[in-house]
């Protein structure tokens, strides 16, 4: 039986921007990535589109509802080309406050704090693309995010 995927698995991440800050999440597990920081998100399941998967993952990991906006940065190849990370700008809805349901810690980082944590290697290129979006998101509207809910 052939079990290899013909297309890479897509992992989605959320760059949740609020008042010029981005949410960073510290991994609790597995041991090889614990203590490193990432954007919340996860696998796109069969039958889901990427924004739907990202909204589901943010609800599961952080207990928040988000509006998903434009892509941030480029596709990041993971796991010997078996998976691909795609990060989207996002904003919190309805006054929701993130909670660390699956992470060790959460931090809101300003532009000058982006390098104060150790990012997972896959997330590092996305961090480099954030400053312009964070500057645009100082109004609290969430840069790169569609306003319709």
C-alpha cells in the first residue's frame, strides 16, 4: 500500500497582531522544541481550507476567535519537503483574550522585542516580515486582515 502524500501537508500559522504587537507562543512539547517560540496554528485537515483550519486551531490552542487575513512571508518548507508552513495575519474577534491552553507561555511582542525569544527555525523568516504589518496594526484593526466577519 502506497502511503506517501503526493502533495505536501500544509501547516498554517497565525501572526495575531493587536495594537502593534504580535502574539508569540512558547512550545511546551515535544522535548526537542520545548522552550522555543512559534506562531499558533496547525495542520489543515481534509476538507478544510486554510483560513478555516487556522480559525479552528486558534480556538483549540488559545480559546480565541480570529479573523484571518493576508498571507505573511513566503511558504516555508518543512520536514524534508513533506510539509509546508503558511502564515497569515490575523486579529482577535469580540474582545477574546488568548489563553495558553497548549503552550507553556504566551507573550505579546512589540517590534523591538521580536528577537527577545528563540523562534523555531521555520518561524524565523516570518518574524522578519512582521515589522511593517505591526506598524500598520498599531491602530488595533489588525494589519492585512479583512474587516468582514
